[in-house]
C-alpha cells in the first residue's frame, strides 16, 4: 500500500494504453481521466487496421498538447501478439482440417512459448524508437485480463459490490474465455478455457464458410440468422453440439467434445453443411451461440452467487446473445463494454495500470473520445476542398433544428459534430441520419452510400425519456452504446419500421440521454416536435467497407463520392445543387 505522499504523486500519472493487433488503437489517461482513445483505422482509413498504432498515438498526444517524455507508463495489452504480416494472412489459417491438426502438433509443441520472447523484444524496440522512453516504463498485460478490466472498470458498477466478469473471444494469450470475480478494483480469475475450445473461432469459421470476411462480418451472420427456417436450422445445431460444449465437471469452461480442435474445424463444417441453405446455417450458429452462452452464464451465477455481470471480448459484440443473457431471470444487471472486441484492450491495459498505482476507479461518462474540430477549421477546409459537384454552404445558429427539419421531410443527412465516438458503433457524431418511419429510406440510404446486404437492419437512436414506449426494457438497463438488442413494441413497428430488424422486429437501440450528448439529444427532440417520433434512424457515416469518418476531409470525400445530398458539419450545412 502506498503512503499518502506517494499516492498523491501517483494520481498525477500519464498512462498510454496500446493494442497492436487486429483493430489496433491507443488510449490516454492523465491525472485520473480518460482524455482520448482513437482506433488506428480512423487515421489510416483501412478498416480494422492491424499493427502498432503509431498514428493514433501521435494524434492523441497532439490533441492533448503533451510530449512523449511526460509518459509515466506504457500499458501494453496482450503479452503475445502476432506480426502484422501474419495477421493479414489470417485466411490461410482457415482452410484446414484434422490432418493439418496432426501435422501442426508434430511441428511445434508450444507455438506461443516458442516465439514470445522474440516478439516481445521487437515490440519494446518499436516503442523505444517511437516514443524515446525507458523500456522500464513498458508493462505488458495478459489479453483476457485486459478484456476483463475493460468490462469491469467500464461498467461503472458499485466498486464495493461483487461483480461477475465474463470474457469470451476468438483467442488471446492462449485463452478464449475467462470467469472472474471483481470487487474493489481487484479482478480474480476463477476459471479459463484454452484457445482450442473457442466459441468465437467457431462463429468466425461459419462466417468464412458463408463467403463473408471473418473477424469483420460476424455481425452479418447474426443479422441473417432470423431469416432461416426454424425446423431445419434447429436440426443443424447438432453439428456444433458435436464440436463444442461446456465442461461437465464445473460448467465454467468450454470443452471440445471430439478430437477436433475448433481451429481446425473448417473442413468438417464445410462437409456437414454442403447442401444446407446459407440462412439456415446462420440461424444454427446463432442458436448454438445463444444456447451455450446462456448455459455458461447460468452456471457461473450458480457457482458464484453473483448476478451482476460485466461482459468483455468479441463474442459479446453479438447483441442478440446479449439480449438473451439480459433477459435471464437470474441476471440482475448486465453491462457489455462498448465495442468489446480487441479494440477495447487498450482501455483495459490503461485501467489496470492506473488502479495498480492509485487504487482509484476511473468512471467512463461517454465514449466520445476522438478529436473535435472548430467551425473555423471546418470552414477553412470547406473552402480548400475540391468538390466534384456544385454545392451550397450555409451556417446555422441551430444546426440541430435544421437537420431535424430535413429529416422530417424525408431527406437523408450525414452528421459530423463534436468529438468522434470511439468503437464500432456510430453514436450520432459521425452518423448518417434519416426518418425511421419511412420504409423507403432503407433503399434510399443503401443506394446513396451504404450498399448493405439486403438482410441487414439499421438501428434507432431513441430519447431516453420515451424509450420505454418503443422497446421492451423491464430491467431498465441503460444502453447508450448499441450493445444490446431489444424487442420492439407495436408503436415502434409503425414509427421505427426502417430502423428495426424487418424479420424478428428487434432493435439495436441507442438510448440517448441529454447528459451524454446534449446536441444529439436536442436534434432528436426537435425531430419529435415536428413528427411526434422520439427517434431517428442512425447508421455509420462511411463508405461501404471503410472506417467511420474522423476528420473534415474524410467527411467531404465520402460526401463527394456518394449519393448523399446533405452534410451537416458542425454548424454548417453543405448541400449538393
């Protein structure tokens, strides 16, 4: 325990959190406050960017007006990380089967242990060359410990209460899931699952089997699932049952049920599903995922007697599975870290290091943690950008009211405002908005810019004050980050029909509080005043296959290359003539 004088000193720390794997990024904590967190893709414009996030680091230090010599610690998530080149060739890992498993076992007894030291030294050297800091300031944290820390500290649950923390993903540092008990800043792991029995890897192999991109398009499989025939899909679930289950001894760990590790299951799945429909396969993997996660959560609650749950890791990007967990009678509260895939690891590493040194909790108020741009900067960039079409530009004293007017007349408006949101979900500040009551807006947005698969739904942003009228939320869980699906009510099926899933009528809702995003709340309120509908359709502001826009130039390029007619950027409205 630190004495008073040392603790006062340690509170004034500058901590840089780094994730250098798939969807890399950096997070900065200074003096007990999260200042910025930015994903590398937002700057390089490469979706789910991989590798050392040099651009993100440079950006957050520029925004903070800090120099690298002010860094007290670099908190590195994940002790072992593949090279960028290896991760980019990940599809080579997929087309394998039982014979490949036998060969690999003969070649390398312990792959991770064999190359860990080499990669660790390479990563330290990279930091030293870039930041010019003493390597003694660098600390590595275990992958799933970072996932658990992000979920726990990010939950803002009462520090004194015991919290059940669950992590599940493809794999990291040799594991694919953990069960922990957290209280007063300490996260104690009580169970873990080896990477060989990975639910996340199983879902990604189905994604690849369906001709989609693993590590990116799993959400498309989830969106497709409700279209599959129930009876035929139910019969396909047994294919997954043959591969993966829960350990019958304690129920807290996943276990392979055959001699085939999940990593090598692709050829087996391809053979079993050769004549099955794509939507039925999607429904089957979704049903299996929900079933096994529900059983796992129930087992964990039974074992620990704790019913407040924090969730981390990429498996919990599955909002439909999260809904099933949230609806369990044995669950009191549930929190899934916003965008809880590997992009969240830099948060976890930061929080771990901060608590180690201060014994204090950092609460997260919102995740609008990217840079912002003044009206002066925006106007200067408008004037210097070479638009391919003739435009008009007008500044408004109340741009939110003007956007609401456009939406009420069934215009689609791209919105760029304030600090960029962090993570995979657009939360209003870098969003494309539309009237959620008009079904034709789906086709309009897709033809303009999104080019989404026909089965993929859009999502609503709903005023907190009115959300109970539109979605079923009996446990009154606040959901500001689109990490949960909700059953819609009858009025939503009328007024939000373009912003809910057309098949199962669920809504991946963003519930908007005034205290979390005042301007966006005012916009939706203005739209409600005009239409009576307390919600807007919200989708990400980007070209299909590209990251969310970050800077004004990014917004102009997307606006210019797409069919969008209106761009509201800070207090300016740009319209194509």
